[in-house]
C-alpha cells in the first residue's frame, strides 16, 4: 500500500471585508478561493490508486486570527475599548469566537475538509504563528465540532482520531518532516513553542511575537498595504508616495497609525518578555512526549529545538529599527539641532551648511551601516535549517511554509526541501492576482521505490504547467 501526502500552508483564512475604496482589499470576497481549494482536494483524491492512504497536512497559518479585528455585537465576556478598536485579545474564549466568525465566511472550505474526512482520509494540522490559537483545546474542539456538523450534513461523519493537531512539527519516519517554520524567524518565533501563553487578566493568553502583534496593531490600521506580499517594506520616498496616493486626501491617517501602533507593539513585547522571564509557565507537553509522537528520541528533539531563533525581544535596537523609531529619533535630533543653530550666535553659513549638508550626510552614513537583518532573511535561512534537519533524521521531504516563497530544492542525494508558498492573495497595483501561488506539495511514497515529489500552483492559467514541473522558478523570489 502506498501513502500520499498533500501539503498546503499559509491560506490565511480570515473574515471578509469589502470596502469601495480598496481598504483591506486582501480581505475582499473577490479573492476567496474556497472553491478552488475544494477542487484541488477532489483532484488529488481522484488520482490516488485504490487502497492508498491519503494524508492532508495543513502546515500552519491556515487561519489568520491576527487579521480579525471585528468584535461581537453582544459579547458574553468583557471587551475593552482598545479591543473594540483593534480586535480581541488572544484568550481561549475570544479565539473560539474568532474561529467561528472565520468559518462562517468560508463554508466551502469547511465542507471540503469535512468531505475529505468523511471519505476516511487523515488530516494533520501543524500550527503556525498566525493560528497559534489552536494551542487552546477549546479552539481545536470548535473546529472539530464544525467539521462534524458539515460532514453529517453531507450524510456521513468521521472519527476524531483522523484529525491530529501538532503544536510544533509532524514527522513520519522515512517519509516527511513538516513544520511551519516561524521558529527560525526571530520576528515570529515563540519563546516556548509548546507553551506559548502568559497569564493575563482574563486567564491564559498567547504571548504573541512581533510579527503577530504588528498585524494586529499596525496592519489592521494601515489597510492599503497587503500584509501577505511584504509590499509594506519600503524606503522613505516610497512611503511618502504611498501616503500621497492613499491618505493625503482622505480621513485616514498613516502617520498616527504607524507611530501609535509601533509604540503599542513595542510596549506589549517588552511587557510580555518581562512576564515570561519573571513567571515562566510550566508546560504540560514536553520534548519526550513530542518525540514519542514523532518517533524521535528526546536528544533529536532537543537538537531540533536548538536550531530555533531567539525572539526579537532580546534585541531592542532591532525592534526600534523595524518600526522606524530609530530614524524618527534621528530626525527629532536633527530638527532640534537645526533650531539650536538658529538660536545661537554662529555664522550664517554654519546655520545653513549643517542642516542642509551635514545632517543629510549623517543620515546617509547611518543608513549605510545600520541595515542588518530584515524580514527577508528567513528566505535564505530556510534551506540551511532544512539541511540540518535532514542530517538529524530520515526524512526524504522537509516541508516548510511561513515565508510565502514557493520553491523545491534538493538538499542532498536523499532529501528535498519544499517551501509550500501561500494561498493568500498577492496582487499587482491593479488588483490582479499574480501567478504561481495557491501552492501545493504532493509526495507519493511506495515501498521499494523512490518517492515522487512535486510542487504545484492551483491557478487557472498556470495550474498544469506548475504541477508538471517541480523545477519551475518561484515567482515569489523577486518580491
């Protein structure tokens, strides 16, 4: 009997918002792909031989809780003014409400997964950073309950044992290792991926990393950027043009959203770090349990954990730079210096030369030497980490998601690294979807034969070409 895996990640399912002016276009109903996703599952099942075991791996960020800023009209629990403005806290009860809202907007997706399970196939859900809310058993139970209702509505049902939630990674010896990948990105890594909570006013809540908080407190208030395409990472002149194009003649404010949101995120990150260091939570799930479930010894699991990046909260300057607060401070100092020169009795040429020549030169020198790592660094880091993982275990396929860059790379003569891209909408200035995304990885394993591996793109014009050519260059590399 053969076993076949279908791996997808980074669907970023969230609630739907339609705005006439293009605000939060990435949440628009025009980009819903539930029907295409259902068609892909049916196509995969139709190609399987009778008796094959089929496994669907949802490899993280399938749901995006961070982009849900809605609140219930009549909440059963307290909702603060800040939550009404920026979205609910990441507690178990409020995360259950968010999941229910998302599922209500994605009925076809829910039916497609229910039909997959109703047919007797397996589902593995590996948690990422934007759907870490599945750490809470209540959220897992809500998803299972909704899937049961959908399956029964189709005249069948499934067993809970067919669904497996993994907080860190999934490993099938001799076949596949699947992990979302956020732990190798210091912008999104959790200090303790197995126990990612801190004690809050309403009970345990997620200790969200910088990437999550930025989406909650910045991206939801800067809706003309697409958080899935990294088009929000620009230079100063591009930001000025973006402001002139979208904000200058509207009631919305880019500067206030950026400055206040950055300060809020910075404050929350430092407060969470202090809370975690002062009162670390005891984790019920340990390395031994993870290793037992993944058929790995504890030493190997510890070596995998050693590859993880520490959170960015250990690097204050890096946080300030990512939020442009370092450049804001430099600008304030330059303005203060200009005012001081204007008030003190110095020659006129000095009053003019320092602000017009010296200060711009100082800024240029600072920018030249201050770059360091960026959010794009994880794209270069993933293949290196995958090689280290391949050396630790027998896994012909190492699959990551997270960075939205679809690619298939050989690691050595026996292992291949697969980056499963994204299904989230990535579009051009006209709002047209870019080709090569909506990616899926297929891995077939037959006893005594080499595994068959290919990476595809389920998009109308490119579907067939992408699925038949695993070496197709990734369109995401040039983003």
